[in-house]
C-alpha cells in the first residue's frame, strides 16, 4: 500500500511539472504597465497649459452682497465625463458638478429650486442649518420650491440632491460646492475649486453610458474625477506662478470613496477643516476628505515645473482623479514679495 501511494504521488508530481510553466515564463506573461506621462505621478497624459480647461476650476470672486437670490434648475442631460465618453446625467443648471456658489458668513440665501426633469428631485445644502422636513422635500416635475437660510458657518461645503435612493441621484451628477467666506477676508491667493466624485457606468446600444447600480453598491467606479471629467486638468494643466499662494477648496461628493488629496512636490502650509478658522493644520502632506466633506488647503510651489495633484488612493488617480499645476516664474520686479491676487 505504501509503495502504491508513493508511486501515485510521484506520478502527480511529474504531471504537475509538465503542466506548470517555469516561474520565469509566468513572470514574462505579465505586461509592463504603460507610462502615459513623462513626469512622476503623471497618471494621465499631460497637455499644454495654453489650452484652457472646458471646466473652469477658478473659484468665483468673493461677493459683497448680504442677500443672495439664487435660483437652480434641475434637468437631465447628456454630458462628457471622459474623453469619448458620454453619460446620461442628472444635473443642476445643466452641468456636473452644479455651479459653485459663494456667499459670506452671516449672509442670507434666498433660494429657489425648479424641477424641469421628468422625476422627483430635491436639494440639500450642507452649509444650511434648516429643517430638512421643510426645505429638502421631494420636488415633483414642473414644480418649484423657495426657502431662506443664513450661512452662519464659513467653510467649503457640499450641496446635493437628497431624494432616495440618494446614492443614485449623487452618482448621476446631482452635487456641487458652496463656499462660505469668513467675514474677515482670507489673505489674497489664486483660488480653485475641485469637487471629487465617481461614475459607475454601463453602455447602451448608442454608446451612451448610464448608471450601473450593481457597480455602485459594490464601490467599483469606472471613473473617479475632479469637476465632472476624468483627468481634465492633466489634459489641460492649470497655469500658476512660482511662489504665489494657492488656495484650494476641495469637496468630496462621493457617493462612496474617500479622497486623499495631495499635490506632488508641495506641502500644505495651512489646512482648514470645514468651518475651522482659528487653528488650521500646518505642514500637511496629504489630506483625507470624507464623503460629503470639504476642506480648504493652501500651498506655494517653490520652483518652476509640473506639479500633479491627485487623490493619493492611486486606484482612483488611475481612474481619473488627477490634474496638474504648471508653475512658471513670476514677471514681477525682483524683491517684490507682495501676495499675488
């Protein structure tokens, strides 16, 4: 019996050796990863900063008004979310993300929401302190709703559709950012808004993409993007000046994945979490932005060159959460150290 077992094991071992390719052959079958850009951390091909991005990342100017009459229309629209990729989106003001709103601490927002879509929707302001049962109700097609709130807390906040299932409405594009400035203005800076979000897609016969609910529930996005389009600020780098203060308002719309916001080659001088003003974090390399959260980051780029910014969750950067600052030398007179606006 023992001799028979040994013989069987020997035969199986020989067969396994014949069927399994050598380790070197197995490794050779794994293709090398392509290098789409000639810069470290360049997760997408880098274009020219002379070509402005189709989605402007520059923050709107600070407002001097104390009363803001804002109106938002809801509609369904086909939009480009990556090169050659059209998505059947649900939108605020016909765009994804919705328009950046900007008010000041203590201002009153007089808001009107109009639903021109064929289904119920709503809008939830994270910057508002208000009863959801009064203001964030489902709005039927061809109907409108008006309410007021006071923006009491400064910071970078999200707004989004709150109609159930909320994940579906957010994943389809119904989100945006609202900046609430402190009453005492922040120091002058170049200011940008980046809203991170995800798209979960499947393809129709006409090549249009629509939501894939199973992918959404499995947290498996096809694209993770800034301002609604994959790698748009790599294809269209953002020109800035060496040494000027850069201020970034970063909002994570999700609906599922945390952002790990990082500028390659830079360290954040100051980081403000939501409405924190008195005690910013200093000397920060990467900031985690939770889903539904917002932060304000400041940095200066110390020399001329290309500086990618990414979500440091690199699976997400590979799926489109990447952009580039292109820093060039200032043309100011030598010795002029005044902050640039």
